[in-house]
């Protein structure tokens, strides 16, 4: 079994690096290229970069920015945001990106995943499933467009559908836990992990490396991703790009 990956997730808003809470309250935390340079120095396992404006504003991916990110990045890079066609995925991969993440279009045009997998290989096609729990009844629902659009889809059934379409990895993201730094939604992650055979990465809620350790060991995920954990430090959330050292990761993942 491959060693689980610990993956910073960077959000791009108006060209800057931001962090959200519940997919709202975007707080500027710096320049994305500078952040990538720091994560390079820290020998990060992988990096996810999501443009949270592109789909909502119905614009093309920012290929210039993607090219700059890919040229700077010395670890595997996954990009998402504004991707609507298999041709766009092929173009992004050609810029030096290892993986492309799809979200909203996967709900409306799942055949895009199959087409893209044929173009670039399923290992390069990722689906990010943003999930929110209903206020009454606590049912999970897939959301798109930064959580604004309800789809009526159950995340477990949707993950199974994505696997059948040929997706190479599923990122399960809790909207409710986003930015609160109190731990992952383990129930949600476990349900999706049990439903599919492709690698699953958990996102949303990590406040410490103990949370990362917990989701990896309890749910058996292939990756644990986080935003706030790797851009903030201390109880006052001072902006500081950070990432565990190799020794810290070895100790964390041991046993």
C-alpha cells in the first residue's frame, strides 16, 4: 500500500491566495506563487490548487497562472476551477500539471470524465465532491458553484457513479467543516471510502496534525488535504505557510 499523502489545498480568488470558512468569508493570505515556493522547500507530498472564481463566473481556467504554477511546482500538482471540457483538461495537463480536478461539470456532464480519462489517463482525472449536510435530518448533499447550487445528489451514490465513469481519485470535501479547524467529517469520509475502490482524499476541517492522523488511520484514505492548517499558525491564525517535516510525517504515519 502506498504511503498516504498529506496535501495542502490552496484557494485562488481574484488572483490571490485566500482561505474560506464554510466556503464564505474569503480571507487574503498571500501570493500563490510564493506559497508554492515555500511548499517546494518543505518537500510537500502534493499540492491542490483550486480557482474558486472560474466556475461561478463562467470563465475559462487561467492558463497563464496555471503555467506559472506548474513551472514553479516541484511536487505533483492538481489544478481545479472552471474546467468544463475534456479538451481543457488535455491543455492543462500539457502545461505540466499532473492532475485536473472537476466538480460542477461532473454533476451535469459525467461523460466528460470518461472522455478526459481516455485523453490523459484516469490517474490524472480527479473529482472534487463538495458536500453539505441539511439542517433538518442531517442528510448529505452534493453542492456545486462554491456550495451555492443544490444538486439533490447523494455523495456516496455520486462517488460510485464517478468511479464507473473512470475517475482516478475522489476528493471528498465537507463544506460545513471548511475552515473551522475542528477535524474532518469522519462519517462522510468513511461512507465514501467504503463505496469506491479508487483513492479517496479527505478535505475540510483539519486543525492539527492529529486530525490528519485520525482521518488516515480511522478511514484508510489515500490522502489528507487541508487549507487552514498549512497557512495559519497559532490561536490567532497568523498567516504562516507551514508543513510537517519528513521526521514529523514519519512519526505521524507510523503504526
